[in-house]
């Protein structure tokens, strides 16, 4: 069965974006060794323009072949003309308001996220990457098998939290941690079996 992985950048206090949805402040805090690690280990999660700029646009996918986004995650790229941000992946955007896709390579759906993810998990293929945002992550939390947190050495104080969900604590198991110069961390958590 395919696995759903929420691979996300956060501040130390758990925010994935500023209150206005911007996230460019993360790019100012990339310690030495962190970007090369991400390019080597998680090239599937780089945008199409990012892959090209870093010279890995011809690297085959190794972890993921599908990316899930909420409308709020998809719109910033769309606003600058990036209609297919992850052309190397099957792209699915969940939206209750947008019904048509601006690009044939991007599926826009209003289907229940849990129902669709359960179907996707039954298909053959590589993993499924939950790119964001918080509302979608909150809805899909019961189906998240792995949480990979790229933690930046930033305290935001407020913003968009990692999960937009009602209180319901879940226990995850820390299965890997990596520390990079400059204070960046990559923490991997998995859902306990059963």
C-alpha cells in the first residue's frame, strides 16, 4: 500500500507560513549542507523550476509520484504564472471553490480528501506527498503515515499552523533526525502500526 507523507517546512513554533500565507522568510535561513541534502534526498519535492535551476530536472522520482495541495498552497504559484508547479508528479489540488484547472497536468477536485487519499493508497506507485496546506493536512491527519518536518531556526510567534484541525492528540514515533549547520533540522515521524 502507498504511504501518505506530509513533508513540510516549519518554524520552531510550528508555523508553515506567515498570517498572510507568505513563506518566503524560510529561504533566508538555509544553513550549509541543508539545501544539498534536500536536493539529494527529496528532489521529488522540488518545484519544476527549482529542479531545473539546481540541475536535477532529469532525475527520476524516487519517493513520490503524486502531490496533494490545497487551493491556498496552489494559488501563489498560479499568481506568478506557474500553472503546473510539480510537472514531474501527478498533481491534485483540493478546492471547494475552484472547479476548473488552469492546466491539463493539474487535477482540481472537490472530492472528500480522506476518500480520495484512501483510493490513491490502493493504487500502484510511489508515495503520496502532502505538500500543504494546514486545512488539508488537518483533514488528512488520520491518513498521514509519515511526517517529515523541515524545521528552520525561526520563531514566528503567529501564522498558519502545521495542522488546521480540532484538538485531537496523536502520538507519532520519531524515526530519524538530522541537524545541519545553521540550525536547520529534518525530523521524521511515523504513525505507530495498528
